[in-house]
C-alpha cells in the first residue's frame, strides 16, 4: 500500500512538473562557433597553441560554410604559422580566401606562408601568379614580391591591380596598404 501511495505521489509530482522536463533547447551552431573562436583567440594570445588549434577546428566544424568560417580558418592558419607548420597554414589561408576572397589580410597571410615555406616555394608561387590571367592573381604576385623583399616590383603589381580593378571592395584596402609601404 505504501508503494502504491509513493507511486501515486511520484506520478502526481512528475505530471505537475512535466513541462519543466520537456523544455526545448535549441543549439545555435553559429553562435557556438563564435564562442569557440573567441576561446581559441584567448588560448592563442596566451601561447597555448594546441588548445587554440582545437577551438578553431571546433568553430569551423560548427559553421563550416560561411563567411565567418573564413575568420576561423585564418586564425587556425596563423596558429600553424606561429608553431612552424606553414604547409598546414597554407590550406587554412586558401580556405579563408575561398570563403572571403575580398579580404586583403588573408592574402597577406598566404604570401607570408609561402615565404616561410622557403625561397623555392616563394619563387614557384610567384611564377604561377605572374602567369595567371586573373586580376586577383596580380594582387597575390604583388604581395609575394613584397615578401621576397622586392618592394618596388610589389608596389608596381599592386598598383596594376588597383588600376585594373578600381571598383572591387578589396581595392581600397590595397590602396591603404600601398600608402604604408611608401
């Protein structure tokens, strides 16, 4: 009998509180990706690079196909550069550029990566971008010239890009960058 009363009270309790147990929680992957990216940046700034890498990877996995993921790839690439893995960084910067091709800093990071991969890689990539017919590749060629230390050739290529593409969003950033070189 006591068991019956106990079960009745227990059933009554759960019946009254059932809505509390059935709350619907939605997981906002985009918001969570921002949080993981911010944690990764904190780790990066503290020099805890392994933790930063893991957080950036989580951020990317939560929001893999957006312009925001370009920033996450960029942060991951910068972390790989700091710890001496330019080959892994290259892939990250290429992904960042894929999701946001009008961001100058991503392209600058890619050019820096090629420099850190060695002189032969820098020359190989420069030859590739110089032979390309795409206007954005003139921009990359200019940035690579600058990474090689040939400021004059770099400025010339960047000016060429600005003349050929005056209406692109990135062009204003290139012009501002050129002012810092003079």
